[in-house]
C-alpha cells in the first residue's frame, strides 16, 4: 500500500517526523514524501530533514512564496500531477497551512482517501488564513485525527461524522519525547550567545495578523525591547518578520536590543525553549512546546486554538495592542506554573494514526 505525505512549511516537517517513523515501523505502507516548497531556505526546510532523520523528499515541487491564491493554486496543480503518477491509497496532510489545503484538495478531487493530522482546531476567527485552511481541509478529509477532546467536539458541532474522527493525542508531543535526548546532546547555543539557563525570555513572532499590522508590530517589538532592558530576550527571526522589520525601519533598533538569531533547527529550538524562564509567541506549535517543557507562556494574539493551555494556567492570551499590556503580561507570568495535567496524550499519537490507516486498508490487520 502506498501513502503520500504532503508537507511544505516548517511545523509540518516536525509533525510528519513521528508519523513517518511509525509508518516505517509498521512496514505496511510505502511512504512517498512530497514537499511543496512553501518554505525553502535551508534553515526553514532542509535542516529539519537532516535533524529529524526523515528521508529527503521524493518530490520537491519548488512552489515558493506567492499570494495565497497563487501559491495554493500552483500547489494544487503540482500535487495533482504527483498523485496521478504515484496513485496512492492515502494522502496525509498536517495542520493548517496552504500546503495542507492544497494537498487535501488535490487528493479529494482524485477521490484519494485524505487523512488530516491535527484536525478540529479552531480559532473561530475567519480572518486568519489558517482558520480557512483548517475548516476546508477537515471537511475534505476522510480520517480526522484530533489531538484533544475539544477538537473532537468542534468537528462534531460542524456535523462531521463521528466515524471519521479519532482522538489520538498530539504528534508534536510525540516529537518532543522522541528528540529531547538528542537535543540535550547537540552543541549548545548558550555558550555561543552567552546565555544562562533559566535567565532569558524566548520569543517568536511570525503570524500575518501581527507582522502585517504596523501598530501591532510596533507594540510587540516596542514591548520586547523594553523588557530586554531587564532580562535577555532571544528571538529566532522568521523571514516574514525580518522582511517587515526591515521595511518598517525597525530592524536596527530591534537587532541592537534583542538577541536575534537566524531561524533555528528543531533541536536548538527545543534547548532554548526548555531552558527559558518564559516564552512569548504567536506560534501555535511553540505555545504547546512551552507547556511540554513546563515553561510559562504568553500568547501574543487575540485568541488561541489551544484553549486547554489557558484553562490549566500554562498560557495567557494577550492581544498585542499596547506596549504596556504586553510588558505587564510578560512580567506577571515569569515564575508561574499551571496544573499538573497531561493534555496532549501519551506520546503515541503517531502509532495510533498509522494503526488506524493500516486498519482502513487491510481490515484483516486488526484480526491478527
Ligand atoms: C506559513 C503558514 C503559517 C505557519 C507558518 C509556519 C500559511 C497561510 N501560513 O506562514 O500558518 O504558521 O508558515 O512558519 O500557509 N520566506 C522566506 N523563506 C522561506 C519561507 C518564507 O524568505 O523559506 C518569506 C517570504 O518572503 C514569504 C514569507 O516569508 O513571502 C511568508 O512565507 P509563507 O510561507 O507565505 O507564510 P508564513 O508566514 O511562513
Ligand atoms: N521552530 C524551530 N525553529 C525556529 C522557530 C520554531 O524549529 O526558529 C519550531 C518550533 O519548535 C515548533 C515549530 O517550529 O516545533 C513551530 O513552527 P512555527 O512557529 O513556524 O509555526 P506554527 O506552529 O505557528 O504554525
């Protein structure tokens, strides 16, 4: 049997890694890896294939950056060509990017079974491109792998048949457990940047609603620069954010005040996360990783899809509308902890996903 994985953006390489390993372990599927090329810089793409031990993509479609419609449309056309060539039993897509939607649409139009990993997440904010991608992908999918009970609930409320939904836990938790030891053994950034464990804030900012709104951008970076007067702030810079800081004439000040780095590999990022005293972010994945490492988090957005982190005290959502509120939120969170609960499964989400898929295509498998 053949399984095609469609990925394209940084977080998808990380989410696909545990599933790819589980596919290899099961030996039931041949996996064909398709990279749309949405992310293409070495530090946004190839570094992850090297570090995570997943195979080099069988196809790199080289789509690159463009407007939403153009990028998604080009991916749709190119993924279709690959699917016709490979004739798979199942296509697996991850998360909520344009690559996710293009992969799901291309497959469903060819009547190929679509499996969506990280199904059912909702911000209930349709102005976010990711929300549109998630909703459309979920409704085009045949198997919806939800990370949490709330995600299952969201899908049921939208009328998705219960028979298609499986709560499996979160593959990003699988990844953290799998790579933590390897991360500890990697060359440490602390010496290089001159940081001490537990004595700095880690920040990441890349979401369009923040970078493309000059008031929000100024409030976020203004606040982080003020915070940096008292405590080091390390910020691996997403290329979207670097471009906009340059364009707005903010880059030099920010570079002087904060400890900026290039986008990091997953293992270095994990080390920085687990040794920080607080994480301030607008990333979906980084919010959860803060909790995996039991580090308090401030989410600089109007809402979060990962509401259980807020309910259990690990995360606070702060709309990034003013310097003062962001600063107050950050200083109020340092040193806090949340409830001692397991929110994202047991680290076996990937093998549950693969078991389910094997069962779909070889029903006799479960009778063994
Ligand atoms: C995309 C996803 C977002 C996800 C993020 C993960 C969509 C709609 N958005 O946002 O959900 O959280 O990836 O990081 O799919 N660029 C480079 N080099 C690269 C990649 C991008 O320079 O390797 C620059 C380009 O100027 C590009 C911009 O970053 O226009 C934005 O890239 P794009 O993939 O369109 O969106 P992201 O902001 O990365
Ligand atoms: N990440 C990374 N290097 C970085 C920034 C993030 O490896 O410089 C990892 C991070 O640990 C997480 C994932 O990328 O696993 C999150 O991706 P991102 O924030 O780009 O996207 P989102 O999760 O918001 O879609």
